[in-house]
């Protein structure tokens, strides 16, 4: 049985929409879930023994009703959370979004290094460049979907995206970008950490 066929069977058995196709695994194509379009998905390679990793993608809401990203899960991690990173002067603050991440109708929300992201915590193994991390995203209204994130270099997404992928959301609708600071590994329980300068 081929990898993709096995993946399709696994998704079907889990009762999840088949989101991963051969083209998506190779090119980072989009996944549709009702009015939501999830695209430009990637994760960053981690160092050996790193406790955390980051996942990034763009969500475009083509519908007329707001939605909310309320959860994420991935087999590579002990647990996965939707996070926000902000700067308060020279202090980086990272926090889980307990109420989820709003995805307003007609708008595009970008999860990228230095802002909103999916945090893989208690990694079971390093994320290796070239691998794929399947993450199950849970939306308040649209439901669940499995999105494959191709693992790029440790600095993937810095300075304009991974491998030439446009990370500004593209298309119509407003883009809600986050600050352009690089993702800095932090202890999972740390509420804030000073930024080396």
C-alpha cells in the first residue's frame, strides 16, 4: 500500500476529510473546509531534543459568517496549542489563545513566525527538514480537517516565506498579519522571555 493510500485510509478511519493529496504534499497546495481555505502550510525543523516546534499556515474565510480556530493536534507532540507571540518593549510574550483565534468572514488570517502559530509541545522526536507533520485543526463552525505541514529549514518563513511561497495571504480580503519577529524557542511554560539583542 502506498503512503498516500495508507494516509487516505487513516483519514477515512478517523472520520476526517481527506486533506492530503500527492500535489499538496509536494507543493503545499490549499485545503478547503467549507468556506475556509487553509494554504501555505509549513513547520520549522527543530534541533535534537528541542521540546517545542512551530506550525504556520494561512486561513482564508470566504464565507459570510465568522469562525474560530479553537484547537490543534499532532501525533508528533504531547500536546498542541494555538499561540500568539507579541513584543512588549524588549520582552517577547507567548501565550496560548484560550478562546481560539478568530477567523472573520471575508478575511484572511496568517499564522507565521513572530505572531500567531501552532505550537507543538513536548515533541516526541525532532522535526526534520523534508518530513511532513499532519496537524488536525479544529474550527468552531467548520469542524475538523487534517492539514499536512511540510517541514522546512529552521528559519523557514523568515524574510518572505518558505521556498518562494507567498506568505502575505494573497487574493482578496484583508490580511491580519502578526509582528514580523522570528520564532524563538521557549520553554512551554514560560509566559515571557527576554529577547537576545
